[in-house]
C-alpha cells in the first residue's frame, strides 16, 4: 500500500507517556464516590458499580499476571487517536504477559452482539499506530441496552475466553459500558467492562476527565481551515463566510476554534439559551455586526455557527423535546405516512399550540429535518440540519429591508461551509497521539487489576506528559437521570460550555474587538507533528484557559 512521507514518519513516532506508565505500576484507591446528581436513583440502578473509589496508577513492582483475552469496541463517531488507544491497550497487555490476546469487535457494539471479531496482532497494530480513523475494526452506533444483547455478548466472550471488554466511546457509549458492567456483575459473568473518553465534541468532560480525545486534533484542523478562509476573506474582501462547526449539542468546538482564530462572530448555543434568545435575536445580532463593518467599507467577515444552535433556542428546544416524545410514542403511525406534507400535518395536529406556531414558521427544509430519524440514542441528527444556510437566508432578508430603509449601504455576498467530517479522522496531533496511547495503557492496568465499571483516566494534561496522572474513574460518578426517547434514563451528564468558565469569559471579553474593523484574525496553520514543543505539543486553548494558563 502506498504511503505518504508523513504516514511513514508517523508510523515510528513513539507516543510520550506519563512517568508512572513507563515501568511496573500499582493501583492506589481513593475515597468512595457519588454520582453528580440523582444519587438515590443511580445507586438503585447500579447497586454493584455505584460508589467505587477513584484510582491512581503509581510506580510499583513487577508482578506476574496470568494470560487473559480482552475485546475492544470503537463506538460512535470517529475521533483522531482511537487507533492509539488500541495500540496502547495492546502494548500494555503484551507487556503484562506476552500471551495476552486482544480481539477487536467489528463495526462497533454490534460486533459484540453478533460475534463479529478479529484478533489484533502486532502486524495489524503496527499498521495503525499514530493514524487517524477507526478503520482498524470499524465503528457503529448500535445502542447496547437490551438484555438479549448483553447475553449474546456473554456467549461471544465465553467462546473467545474474553475476560474484559474495552468500549471506546462518547457519553452515550460510556453509559452503555457502565450498564453492561453492572449487568455482568449481577450475572456473575466474569466479564469486566472499561470505558475510554472519546469524542471530538469535547462534551465528555468533568471534574476528573479534563478532555475527551479527538477534540484537540479536530479543532486544530477546523481552525487551520477557518484561518485560511479568513486570510482569503481579508484578501478578496467580498464574502461573508458562514461556517457551521460540528459538535452536536455543546459549542465547545466553535468556542475553541474562535479562541484559535478570532473570527468576527462566533455564536455560542449555551449563551443563546441563557439569554432566552429567539432566532430573530440571533439574526439581529449578526446583522448589527455586518452593518457596522459595512459602514467602514468592510463587506466581508467570518461567522462561526455551532451545529447544535437550533436545539438551544428556547422555543426550538421545547419544540424538539415535544417532537422527540411524540415521534417515540407515535413512531408507527408517523412512519406509515407517505408524503412529507402528510407528516407535517400530522405533527402540527399533535403539537402544543406554542410549538405548533414555531414549527409552522420554520423554513420547510428545517422543519422536515427536525422530524427525521433520531440516532439510536434518541438524539436529533443536528449534523444534517443546515443552520448556516438558514441564517444566510434570514440575514439577507433583513439586510434587504434595511437597505430599502436606507440604513444599510453595504454589499452582502455570503458563502456557507460545514466543517465536521474533515477533522474526525485527521492524523492525531502529538497531544492526542500521546493522550490516547496513555489511555490505552491505563485501561490494560485497570483490567489486570480486576476493575469494572471504570473509565480509563489520564489527567493533569496541561503539564508536560511526564507529569500526567493516570488512573480510573467510576462511570457512575458522572451520571444523572435525563429524559431520553420519552423515558427517564441514567446517563453520563454532558458538559456544555460553562458561561462562567474561563474560555467563555476570555471570548466574551474580546469578541467586540474581533467583530470590529480592527483586523485581529489569527491564522493557526496546519498541525505540526515535528518541531519545538511549543508549536507541536500544545493542548487546546480551552484546556489551557480552564487550567488558568
Ligand atoms: P460522537 O458523539 O459519537 O463522538 O460523534 C460526534 C459527531 O461527530 C457529532 O459532532 C456529530 O453531530 C455526529 O457525530 C455525526 O454523526 P454521524 O457520524 O452519525 O453522521
């Protein structure tokens, strides 16, 4: 297979790991933990995995370990670094006992249920070290929630003599990991389950998990592209670029990209919700900046739009919640309707009066997208909703009105972009390559120590990698009860942008200056893999600001 010079060079990159992971290790246990909310309910649902202590890995003595077989699953959307988690897990297991075996379940969680797997040998692992993508075994979004699925998993694991499963996924997949761990303990199945924090969205973070892997690389890729667009905008001086960024509900990606590139406008969904803004308020806010810049002869600019925006406009949020419930309850009737118009009429008939009015006023395309299939976790597929195009349409209309009233003399020519899939499989940055490899080694240690219901944890990430702290956090500690598919369910609490947090505060303090005529664009350029640490190893601005750096 032909490889690029960078692919060849990256194959021999040795990820940096914390000092504690370099030699033999031992586990130190802290105090018992509690879930972030709804403690009584979570405790009742997870009697065996609730309240476990936090674990730290420290240097220890070499010990002999009997050989074990482990299975690994990649779950959900791709995120740079997934292959390195698997490589770290593989190397960690082989170091503990060269007879240890690692099996990869193919195509995501369904591989476990259907018994589709392949053994991951050294030859295979070597081809995927420090590469982007999840293609080593593939990924999928099947939700593990039914007893028959768990029981199939037991049979498959027994056949392969698998003692532990590692699930690499986001908040929903790690919730599943915990449900599975609890079930296997209740059944005395002898199968441990360990989770790993993956998602470019950056919303799987909390007191213990400082960031999910993939966020760093994806944001750097998008920021490079945004920087390039800003330089183009500043050269041609004729387009407004509306750039929608992936990230599902939370605006972490948009905010991080704004911190890296200093665009003229960046919308933050969490702020829209907190200020109870309507779609019209958002349009007015954009128009104000465009008119102001036009007055100074600047008919160009950049606007970052988080993909989850629409869900955070309070009236829209209410509408989506109603749609989620009614689609879950009336799935059969709804799906039996043939035309889009019939579906629209049906929906209008069952919505509350307030939501009906919002639904009726939406552009048809957006209204249709809101009733399309949910993902297996019941989420609206926001990556399919073209919010940036809707905003361009609405802004153009408003500017035309202002022009007619003599209040706007500029020229508005807009281009739309959506950056998401471009960054999910990029070659992991040094940060993600090192972080993921360390997460993988840590998972191998949690497994041989017999732990289950834990997430592999590496923290202190703004310090040099030498000083990172590895260990495990009980997944139940991150849980609360939320409404999903019309029912209350235990789930890992999603981290949204904290409007009192330092990254948002920094953005808030500078955005007026970035919006104005003073050209403050920053051009981050491509990810650098080789060179000085201050260019190549820096974590995200979000993480640095959160840690007061
Ligand atoms: P995960 O939450 O599974 O990590 O997925 C992240 C993500 O890229 C979101 O940002 C996006 O909304 C979604 O996946 C897109 O899903 P799909 O890959 O199914 O199109």
